[in-house]
C-alpha cells in the first residue's frame, strides 16, 4: 500500500450540498472536505477513480499532494473514507492537511516478517495482540508500516511487546510499552467430550411401575 513516489490529486472547490451530491457522484466525482489545524475547512470534489488509485498507494498514513486550482500544493493525509454499506461504493472523503513542521498522531499498521518453526509445524499457535501502533512524529517521518521480525520466537510463551520494537528515527510510539504484539501460544487441540451418562433418576429400574 505504501509508496515512496509522491502521489498527487487534483481537487476542485464545490458548493453543491444535499441532493446535488447525488448528481456529483453520477458524474464520477467524489465529494470531500479538506481540514486541518489552524486552516478553514474547504469542501471539494475529486475524480472518484483517481482517488481510488491514490488511496491504494498511500492508505491512511502516507502523504498525498493536493492540488486545488492554482494554489500551492497542500500536503495531507486521508483521514476518513465513507462507503455505501450496500455496495461498498465511495461516498465521501476527508483530507487532513498537515503542517510539515508540526508533529501529528497516526496509526501505522504492523507488518510481520519471518516465520516461527513451531507454528509452521502445527505445534503451536501465533497469538496476535496489536495490529497497528499509534505513533507521533513529523509528517515526513511517518513510516508506511512498522516491520516486526517474528523469526526469533523459538519456544512457547516467547513474545514481542511494544517495548521490544525498534522504531525509525523521529517516531515515538504512544501505545503502552507492555502491550502485546505477538506471542507463541501452546497449540490447543480439540478434545471430543464423552456423552454424559444418564442421571440416576433417568435409569429405568426393573419392575418399577409394574
């Protein structure tokens, strides 16, 4: 999902509200808003297909260049994407404009690399805790993913916690140091239960009731 190549989107200011948004979407335009710290919110529209392609590359934690008319490029993050619950179609997008000199908070997905021999052999299970970390850093230092090498986990109960991770320079993690990332857990085998014996009162007694 991440990319090192700058991704750009052309936006146009819009004034349509309410029912006009349906006509906008029918023309392939996606309504949105650009907002941020100490800036006025601006309602915009973007080509739906172009946004979908850009979103696949940058996700929610990589910068995208927003070009609005002849204005200077705005650096932003995709903060919210609304979809139609029935067909998954795009309905609205929120862009958060950043100041490159101010730190921001963002969730960065964890990407696991390597393998655990016990798990590969089916002798243990891999128990996951967190799947993303909340971090604080300058927008330009925001990593696309945080790699977690699990190949060093050899025995049952071996684990990796937040405090064990090596983060890129300039990135501060906001999760608790002892929060669990991943752990090797004993393999749980399903045991078939023996059918329960009938209660004493349910066992017929020879001659009873005769």
